[in-house]
C-alpha cells in the first residue's frame, strides 16, 4: 500500500480551476454533449436485455438452469415479462429523444415502444428456429466441436450471430440506436463486427471469427461459411455536391447460397456478387463479381528455403534486401 500524503499537503490543489476549464468547453464543444435533454438508452440496461434474451433463446444454458417441462413456463414466463419491461423502456428512450411533439415525456412514444417490444417478443419463435440452424451449421462444419453444448457456451461466432439476429429484428422494426448498441457490444466481446442492417440467411457459420467485418448493406444467402479476418466492406464512399457522404446506397457485397469464404479474404463494393456455390480462398482481394460455382484464389507464392549456415541467402541472389 502507498504511504498517505503528509497532513500539510493539499491533494485538491488546482482541481477547482480544472473543473471550470472543462465545464466551459461544454458550450464551445457542444456536439458531443447531451445536456438538459431527454435520457438516452443505457448500455448497462441493454446488456440486461441481451442477458434475458439469451436465457429465453437458449433455456437451460444461461441464467437459471434447473428447468423441467413442468416449471419452464413459469420461470421463462417471468423472464419474458422482465425482458418486455426492460426492452420497452430502452426502446422508449431510443425513440423519444427524437420526438418533436413534446419536450417532456411522450405518451405516444411510450405506447409505440410497448407495441414494438411486444412485436419483438412475437418474433422469438422464428429467431429460435434460425439460431438452431446456425448452431447445427457450426457443429456440421467444425470437426473440433464435441457437441452443441460446447458451441452454445463458448463459440464467439454464435455469440455474435445471436446478437446480430436480435438486433436485426429491431433494425427491421426501425428502432433507432438499440441495434447498433447491441452489435457493438457483441463486437467488443468477440472481435466480430456485424452491422444489424445486413441481411443474412439461414445456417450461417462463422468459425474462429476474430476480425470479421460485415457491412450494413451486405446480403448473405443460406449455408454460408466464413472464417476469421474476412471483410465484406465498401469499395468507396460517394459524396454529394456538398462533400457529405451519400447514405442509403448499397455499398457492400452480395454473397449467394452455399458459399465458403476463407480467412483473410476481402470482398468490397455494392456491385460485387459472389455466385452460389463459390469458394473464395484465403487473402483474396475481390472487387468484382464471380459466377456461381467459381473458385477464386491467389496464385501460390514461391517459398524460398535456405540453410542458415550458408554464406549466401536466396534473397541475395534475387536482389533482395
């Protein structure tokens, strides 16, 4: 433990002036403030919503685990009520700050938020069907997987896809803020960045996953496998006459059914279409479309192998540095 400061010292010296200097910036630097306005969603509360939804989507794996056929309706029902309340609150906070009809609480926004939270819960049976397909795809495609339990508990690809599928439903319902908060939380936890606006089909398989990026306008078909370091990104960012980014255009690739994309591949551009059944090799840089059942790969590089004890190195003969 550190020694306490001498009694005669003043640890607060200069702090009041620093406080004044910082607070004064809140007028001049105002675009990153949120002062005197309606409350915004809470990342902590959004995390609680995701925790509750994991328990509902994968009962027996997260949260309470001693479920039986006899008690599951009671316990999951209680969790659903909790999630409905928490989600409704966060949806309300997401939409009310943009409401121009009132400067205080808005009962119309509150009713809309409750309806949206209810509609989302109605979609959970379909979400569970999609996620079961994702889990099975991971098991079928990864010989290292010992069982579905291992995948559900520990695979970052499934964690990222689970949060994406939740966020995508909210995105489709035009809920602001929350979908991006959710997917960025998953990004921080897994290293996998999937925009909630992307459209992804059934039985989606991300193996390992670190460094995967899937942009907003990406379209992915069914039975697609993707490995670590893959980027489905934009080729360029067009601007208007004022120099501002033009938003809302398709900027990211379309990937057909039954495509495999190996690690490190980069696919860019809204006009880039990968035909169904194709395979994209590792480290490929692709900015144009390829037909169905294509194999795209870079030429195999030549390896230079030498004896450490040799007086010359192959790079010397080739003019290398």
